[in-house]
C-alpha cells in the first residue's frame, strides 16, 4: 500500500480531513443564496410518516449534504472504504446518519438496515448510479427497496452558479462560496410490490429520465451546461 493511502487509513487523519471539509461546506452554506423548489409536497409526505428514498446522482452528493436542513434524520449509505469513511465523517457533522455497506454483492446487512429505517417511516438518501457508474444511469437497487418497504422514490437535483467540475467518473460538482444554489425535488414515485419485470424496467427508465430532467432544470437555472448520462453498459459493449 502506498504511503499516502496508509496515512489516510488512520482514523485521526480521516477525522481531521472531515472537519476541514465540513468547515468549508459550512462556508459555502452561509455565503450562498438558496432557491429551493417543490419542497412542500415532500414535507407533507414526511409529516404523514411516509418512508421516502431521496435519489440524487453521485456527482451531486456534495451540495446535497449541505442542503439537508429538515427535522427528519436523513440516512445515507456509505462504503467502509477510505473515501467513504471520510465522506461519512463529513456529513455526520451535519446530522446525517450513516448506514455502512453496499447494495451490491455482500451488502445484505446494509440492505437490512435500510429496510429497517424505511419500515419505521424514515428517510434514506441514495446515489442510484453509485458507486462506480455509469454516470446518471439508475441501477435497480432503489426500486427493489421501495418495492419491499412501500417507500416512495423522490428525485432530487442540485446545482450552483459557482462550481468546479471535477474530472471524476461521476463529474462531481464541487460548490464554491458566494453563489446561488438551486435545490429541486421531483414528483415522488410509488413502486408496486408485485409486477412483471418489464414493468419494473419501465419504471426504472421513467424515474431515471425524471432525475435527468431535474438535473437539466437546476443546471440551466444556474447557467451551467447540463451534465448528460453516460452510455449504458449495453451500448458500450459491456458484458453483464
């Protein structure tokens, strides 16, 4: 293992980095103007005890952290990898709780924890194109959890007039101070408990389209060039 990787595996280093990151995000919070769109219907659902799964693309994770200021505790799935540890320590400082693990192979405990939160009427935040993409392409895990628990899927998108776009697989948006940040919610979607596989695939594509339409809305509102979905694996010749 390289030296810098060993250094960032140390808990005290992760704690220091997360404290610095949280301090920066608080600076962004207090210096940006906020435009929040269609929040009230979502608040009504939370007040009624409806479990919700907030879905936002992996590249918009950072601004979503600083935008959560609701009384309900938001739970976010995070991998125990080094980067996931630092990210989790950062958003824990904003009152967001961590569920450790993955919805992929070997993630049974994480899925059980998510289902427990949702069946208690809680709210979850998920990046349905994570952890490795394709960018802005929805995987089916969020639909599976909604189907099992009766939770509704809620598309969420954020953008800002002052940002840096990182050269990562997810085109990570890094917000800067002294701008205007737009947070928008889309129409919640109910997932039937029992349906044909083709129905679930249609719902997955419909919800993915809703998320990308929302991204275009917030990016255009901030005079940013909207990010676009990566080609799906089948289009790139990948083997499932």
